[in-house]
């Protein structure tokens, strides 16, 4: 496990999103070596990994996308919870009406 510290000008969310992306994952995989199917990361090479930084306009767009994504996720979770409750009530009503 490797813990990264804050880099000036780079938000932890952006760094996480980049390292989780297909491009970031490919770079990390390229830096790692395998033994017995397990990947070993050479920390010094990993810490020297270039992180492409967006310009200010791109950062604003990314921040807006992240904010919208978080809002949509919250709405989706709320809708799922509402559906679960609706199913529970419907099943309870159905089972209650058939046992009489």
C-alpha cells in the first residue's frame, strides 16, 4: 500500500480520478513488475510518474462534471431507496391480502 501526499495545485479528487482512469492505470501497470502473477510497484518510479495537469478552464469543467456526477449519484441512491421501500410495501400489501 502506498499513501500519497497532497501535491500543490492538484486536488486529491483529480489525482484519484487520473490514476483510476484507463490512461493512469496503463502507466501504473507499465511501471510495475510481476512475480508469480503479483504486481510489485517500484515506488521511486511511481512517484516520478508525470501527471497531466488541466488548465484553469479544464479544471472548472472537470469540477462541474464532478459536482454533477455527485449530485446524480445521490439522486440515484435516493431513487433506489424509494424503490426498495415501494417494493417492500407492495409485497407486504400483497402478502397481507392473500392471507385473509
